[in-house]
C-alpha cells in the first residue's frame, strides 16, 4: 500500500469534517439539533476523563466478550466436526441465538445473571460468537480431501486429524470470523449497556449517550458516538493486523 493510498482516508475524513462544519455554520443549525465538529470537540474537552473512563468500561466488556466468544465458538465448532451427534444438537441452537434480537432478551439476561458486568458480557457474547463459530466450522470442514485420506491411511484418529490438519486449515476462516466478531462484540456491549443504563447501571459509553440525550447535551452525545466509532475502527485494524501476523507466520492454508 502506497503512502498516497494510506493518506486517502485521512484526507477524506478531514474534508468531510470541514464540509460538515461549514454547512452547520452557513445554515445556522442549532447545536442541539446537529452540532458541528468544533462543538463536538469542545464537548469532549469539557469532560474527557468521564467519556474516556466510560469508553474503557465498554472496551473491557468488549474484549472479555470477544475472548469468550472465540473460546466458545471454536469449542463448539470442533465438537461439531468431531461428532455428528454434537452437530445435530448444537447447530439449531446456534442459529436460534443468532436470529434472536439481543434487545429482546437483554433485560432477562440482566435479571437472571445478577452481576452487571457478567450480564453485559453474556449479552455481547450472544451477539459476537456466531461469526467465529460458523467460520471456524466451515474452515474445519474445508481441509483438503486428499490430506484427510492420507491421515486416515496412516491411522490418525479423529482428534489427531483435528489438531494437526483441520485446525491449521481453519485458521484463516477463524481469523476472518474474529474480525467480524470484534465489531459485533462492541455492538453487543453497547446494546446491553443501553438496557442496563436504563435500569440504573452507570458505566459505559451507552449510558453516557442516554444521559446526554435526557439532558439535551447533543454535542456530548455526538462525542460519545465518535469515541465508539473510533474504538470500532481501532478494534478492526488491530484484528486485521493480528490476522496478517499469524498468517504470515503460519502460512495461509486456505484451500485454493
């Protein structure tokens, strides 16, 4: 990637900010309707520690949920490959969790789990685990047939085949699912915080957005939204870098 290509998103972002600020000033739109970038920046500088502390709380839920999602997703995918009975039992329930709106069940989870942090993590895991699970399952099933026959001829058992052949073949698929789940875990954490925030649990950025909305502090609401967007971009970039690093070290084993 050339330097010009890398600078293009930054230049486009700066241009959009200038156009946004110019339109807001030319049309005299009140800040309580559509604040400009300058007003949003001022709102952030008025309470940076509060917003950054809330961001840290949201990111903690996000990262814990992503780790749990990776462990659960890979474990369930391996179980499905290892046993047809496990596949029959797991797959329908995984689909049920995927299509169930988290907004509908988040209040129940918060009541059932009891602990606020654990409840937020559970909600985020429900949203984030499916891409890892489905991608890893596809990758485990995409091992080359000739190599599977070779392992069989050499007397390799199911778990040896999974460990030595299927898991390496599934690595690119897993990393692709992990990248998708990184953003979804942030979304799940925010949605759960919206529900928890309305119940009096003040912690993450979602609560700050609700608080700013109730007080008509729209620039501060936008500042929290900008922080969430930047966090999402950072998570995506970090996971993309991790994928490049692992694939460069262990090789891209995706079947061609």
